[in-house]
């Protein structure tokens, strides 16, 4: 299983995630293994299918803090998107830096 860290999101007009900036990370040393890059939300859903972990981080003056895991979100039309696994005020997808 691979750990990916999401650092920013691009939302559509409805507020759904279209793409994210993410990078593979090494959780044992708490570092990115590569520079964050943009991927469409479909790639995030594929990561879930492989059993990978996808988490958000938020920048603070003292460094990054975890915002928790992302999870699959199925819209009424069957389209798959992503959402925060748990709801924490100020640490949702819409609170990530946007690009």
C-alpha cells in the first residue's frame, strides 16, 4: 500500500473535487518521496481501489498538519468523486489551498 498526501485541490462549480495536487510520501520518516503534482480525481479513486491511503495536509506556521484521509464519494448519477473521511471544521477539502 502506498501513502499519498494531498496538498491542494481544484473544485468544480458545484464544489466537487476535479483534481488534486498530491505526492507519494514515506510515512515512516514523514516526508514526501516526490514533488506534489496534479492528478484528476479518477486517479485518486484508482488509488482507493488499489488499497492505497490518501490523506490531506494543511500548511500552518509550524509546518503541515494532517487533515485526515480522503474517501470515495458516489454522486446520485453514479460518478465517483472524493470527500473527507471525517468532518472537522476548517480541515475539509474546500479548506485546502485551491489551484
